[in-house]
């Protein structure tokens, strides 16, 4: 595929599940699961430019504090693939750089459902000295609860409690499919939480849009292009 512009927040994957990555070397990644749609955050697209060496110091200055007042979280899910720690580090530090409040979600979707100490605020040092380590330092776990409506309700409640409306999921086919289902149901989940008295009407309105960033972290070879990640 030829070069394309970086996706805006409203851009989504096509009907065949294509994701066009921005940066110096544009490549197309096609997922096995057709019809997956994601919204993309500005810092993610710009982060790709930074890692490819096309971002200048002037570009970086323009990004500073563009995420002020926003909250985001990152989790790793499924089998622990090589490069997950580097991805967690990059997402965390870019988020902090743009002024966002960054959370690390431990033990994948299970931590998102359980909440509590599984969701912790990150700082610059939280991800120091991890890129040379194997596995994922924030853990990964299979989560049957997230496959249920009740489990996703708990996950949505835990995010709203912390003001998180930007979620970065690093995982494989199943993990990213789960993220897409969560995004599709988001407004309905908030409506149900409001009707059950667990969140206020103003909170349901304020946090009504969920941004999802999907990062392919897989050892299953079921995503085109994973040999380059």
C-alpha cells in the first residue's frame, strides 16, 4: 500500500480490518478478525513518527501538554510476546510527555475487571530499566469475566472511577477483538451503570467516548506484519 496520512481520532479500520501505520515507512497490517474498528489517539500516531526518526524537536515541543487534563491506561493481554515491555515504556512516557495522567493496568483484562490496586498511576521511573526484560512487567492473564457483560460493566466502572477514557491494549487477535467489543458497548455500559446508580448522569455524559489504541503483541503469527514489530 502507498503512503497514507496518519489516522485522525475518528478514523477506523476498514471492513477487512486494515490498519495503516504512520511514520517514515508506512505499512499496512491486516488482522485476521475482519471488521475490527479502533479510534486512534494523537500521541500514538506521533509516537510512531518519533520512533521512525522523522519527528523533530520542534514537533515534540508542539506535543507538550496536548494531553493535559486527560487520563489514559495501558495493559498487556494474552501470551507475553517480545517487545511488550518496550511498548509499555513508550506509551507510558509519551503519555506523560504530553501531560496526560497515565495508569498501568496489571494482569491484563483481569486487572481491569478487578480494579483496586491492579490499576496504578505511573510515573517516569515506573517503566525504567524494563526494555531489556522478557515477558511483560505489568503481567498478563486470561480473563473469562471480561467475556461477559457483567465483567465488562465492572471494567467500565473502574475506568470511569479514574477518569480514564483512553485505553491502549497490547495483545493478539483475541485481546484486540475484546477491546473492540468493549469500545462498541461503551456507551451502553455507561448507560447501564447510570441506571443502576453506580455512576452519575453527568459522569456518563462526560466520559461517553472511549478511545482505543491497539498494539499488536503476538507470537501466534496471525497478524500480517508481526515479523516487523
